C-alpha cells in the first residue's frame, strides 16, 4: 500500500502517517520526491484499514499495490480449490456439478416430484428454498423448518445432495442440520455477521454475487468466510442489475473467467436468476459451461405454471432433460465431464 501525501505536506504530517502505520503493527517507508512524498506500508496482510490513513492530515490518496482480499486470491493459493461433498462429488475439479430443483419447497408432493425428475435427468444436487427472501412481504416466504424436513425426505428418497439458503444466523443453524451445502443468497452477500457465522458452520458454503456487487466485492465477501478458517467455498454468478429490462438481470458470464483468474475458489453459474426467462435458461446454461463454470444452478419445477415463486424462469422436467444432454456434450468438448449421480459413480 502506498500513501501519497499532498504537494507541500508538512514534515510533521508525514511523521504522523509513519507513526500511525507503526501503531497498526506494520513498517513504514517514507519516499521523498521532488513534488511530493509517498509513504510505503510494508507487510500488508489484508487487514489494513486504509480509511484510517486516508483521514490523516496531508494525505492525498491511498494506492493499493496488492489486492484488498488475500486468502481468496491466486497469489495466496495458486492451485484451484476443490470443494469436496459427500458421496465423492467435487466442485472445482474436472467435473461440472448440476444443482437443480424448484425455487422453493411448496409441498411434499411437489418437492419429491421435482427431486425425482432432476435425479432421473442426471442432476447430483437438489436446490430448493425452505426460507425465501422476497422483495414483497406479501409474497410466499417458504415453509421454513417444515421445508427443511421435506428436503431431508427428498434426499432420503433420491440420494441427491441438498443446497438451500440461510437468511440469518438462527436459520443458518437450522439449515446446517439438513443441507450438504449452505447457500448465502444475493441479498445477503454483504451481511457480514451472517458470513462470519457461515464461516464457522462446518459445511460447504455457496456464496451468490449480490444484485449490484462488483467482482471485487464478491471476493471480499468470500474473504470473510476464509478469514474464519473456512476453505470449502463456492462462488456463484447469478446476474446483476442493469438498466436494460429485456432480462431479469444482466447475466455476467465474463465473471467466470475473471474469477478463475483472480481466485482459486470454484464458481458456478445460475442462468435461471441471471435471465429470468425460461426460454433463455438453456442457451445461457450452455454458454456458462463453455465459459468454464464449475457447475450450474437450474430452477426446475414439475408444473412451473403453478409455482409459488419464479415459475417464469423454471424449466419443465423435459426441458431440463434436454439441457443435461446438451451440457454433457459441451463439457466433453472442453475436456470436462458432467458429474453423475451417486449410483452411477460406484
């Protein structure tokens, strides 16, 4: 980190910057120049609060030489992280993991029908929300604990692993009892107290990109999880807000190769939320696999026209079956393979 002083900054102002850096536990290296002085902060471990230095008299700007995130970066760990799930399933290796199911758990009949359909087509993880954050307080909010019990029933019936969202610390403790992967949704990407709690939960965490978050902000949120000692983290690109109303969100597929270049963490793609339109999900899912996504999150409902949430972006089971056939071909073309259900792996 470089602290650039204003032109004509007094000697005592430079000395104060040096003293503050040393108080913070780091080394300071003043570098006088013809026009201005720059102070280098040596030993930045990612915990430096630059705003403390920016507020000092005589400081013009702070220049970050290294990334503000540390443990999620390729500089910290060059080799990719492979998240290991029960049954030998991995995220971040050669396999492309498909997580599919309805937006929310609505009933036992609905979730079992969805689980059986996606399992038959080749998905390995069942996605569905027991707790649902909704923009409107009057919209369906999920079944809560009853929904988690139904997800456990679906796993028992099909052998699929479970990924489902936790909205707060209390709910997270309930989700951990059932889920194989804990999802932190887009609206909670910067809920730092929840991230800290999730970083201690002991289960793999799927962290979705926030509605208006930059990639750096996504990686900084992931840093909260790793700072708690958690290593089994999966990132998710699910689209960000845009001025264009043609799709629900702007599905930023460039985030996949960008994240792979910056971070060792795996990243999956959610074309259902990314587009918001059923007829766009299949082509964008194909594109995501081609771009190098480590997995897909796909909304599938037995009867999308009756869905209590996100029916317009949910695939019919036969559409999902077609999607699975197509992404297998794409994965093979780039030297990967779509992960198979547990029974097919043995």
